[in-house]
C-alpha cells in the first residue's frame, strides 16, 4: 500500500468495516479459532459457516488471506456474503505478530514476513480442510495474500485463486516512488526500530512487527522484490502454481500500477491468468484504491461477479 497517501483511506476503511458487517444475516455463524503452525506459533482465525441446524452450502471452502496490516475483521462482510451465497465455510486469519496473533509465551524465534506464507497460510489451509476434508477449496488474497500463494507450499489444494491488488512491491513501480522510498526507509525503518513495530500514523493499518517491516522494506528496495531472496524460494514456488488465477487491479490504486502488478504476475509462469481492472465507474463512482475492494459498500457493485467466479468458476468478474 502507499504509505502516506493511504493513511486517510486506511482509517476510514477500518471505521467502516473492522468487526462490522453492514448486512447482517442470522443464518451465519462465526467462531473464533486458534491455529497452530508447524513451528508451534499459534495464531487466530475466524470460521464462518451456516448456523448449526441449517443445511451447509455445497459451494467450495474459501480461504481469505489478508493484505499487510489488514486484520481479519476487515474481511468479515465479504466472508459472510460468501457463506450466504453457498460456500461450505470461509476462514479468515491474522498472520503471526498481528495484534490478535501475538507472540506465544515461550516462542523465541524471529517473526519473518516469509513465514506468513511459508507457515501461517498452509496451517490455515489445513484447519479449513479439517472442516470438510476433501471438499473443494478456493482462495482469495489481497496484496500480500496473493503474493503468498506461490510460496505457501500447497498451491495445488486450491481449485482457483483470486488476487486483489496483488503486486510486486518494488518502489519504482508505484505512482509516487520517491515519496514511498523516503517513508519506508528514511522514516519507517528508524520508527520501527524505536517502537518495535509500525505505528498507526504510518498509514499501514494494524501494527506489524519491526522484523516483518524490515523484511518488507528490503524486498521493496529490490527490483525483483522477494524473487531474488533465497530464503523465500519464490521463483521455484511460483512455477508450481497451475490453477486458474483471476488478478484484479484498481485503476485508482497508486501502489498497484499495471507495471507493479505485471512485475509479480509474470512469475506465475504456468498458471492460466485472467486480468481485470476495476475503476470507480464500476463502483457507482466511489473510489476503490489499494485496499477498498473489500469494503461492504461494494457488495452490490464489485463483489457479485468475483463471488460467482470463486464459488462457481464462471467468469463474470467485471461489473456491468
């Protein structure tokens, strides 16, 4: 996300959507769960299902993977809409180090950004799989949640995957490159070293650990983002992804420019990629930006076609 110009947008979206569903449906249950990763780190998720006693939907399981700094509550309205439209179950989760997934007592390892994909995402997939073993599963990820698909180690479990504003974070590919470089390296790195995590005034949503921020800043400084970091293993991992991908870009996203999105999607060399661009005109004139797609105000404009693609595999992602 754009670190400075997105601050006001971030504040507004959390007021509107965090822990809030604009359209309530008493046929849907939500259960907070704890999920254990392979290294013992326990993080928090929310499972959305049809209320007990009602027949569950026969649509696929859906895993929603968050953008950096976005709490799972931001995706609550979208998750409920998926269940209302027939998904068997939907899981949202907070990556390790987020406020609702703090370091467990006794856990002494470094919190790495790559582990959000290497360890947290596959653990969330396994937990969702346990709800209905062998049932079809699809995924949707925003920003980092789309980047993570290629390095999660289990991409073949998904039948298809939607990526929302998923891009290479290389600073020169943004609409405001020098502003972002200064904010991330001149301001952000010293601030996180001082406070141990990002501060809310940085405009990055919920605080993330300083170690995660340092990983992210290092990747964003490199023209190939994390693809030349041997600890990530992205080049080989991305080549194993073979399912259909729907990539959604926003024309008013200063971070997710066409160059930035192509800089990442070019590495999904064996996937069948459909690219679509959404504009404010598709959303009743409302701005969308880097993070806006999941706002509940877009339930009747931007969401229907994407949900149809996720649950049924039919391509109708662009609003009329």
